[in-house]
């Protein structure tokens, strides 16, 4: 599963917050809710967050093996 806890740590260290992401950068509340609950988001959104936060992808997400992953 993809874990977005690095995103929250990166956001905390940045000058951005939930308000600025939604009001200034037009990231939807729904997207932030999905991040909070480790739900799927698009790679376009990951790209946008990296640009906004001036960070690398590993500062947004990490892979964690899980029994809930789909069968391959």
C-alpha cells in the first residue's frame, strides 16, 4: 500500500498548510482527505504536491507491503 505519512511531515515543515493548499494552490479538500486516509491519488496530484512543496516524491509517499494489497 502507499503510505502518505511523509506528505504530512513535509507539509508540517513547509510554509504551506491545509488552507494554502486548498485556497492558493487549488488542491481539493477531497484530495487532502484521501491523503489523510491513504487512499489512491493520481500521479498528477503527486507531481503537483512535489512542485508546491519543492520536494521529492519520497517526501510525499512511501510503499509499505500490506496483506491488503491486491493479488498479482
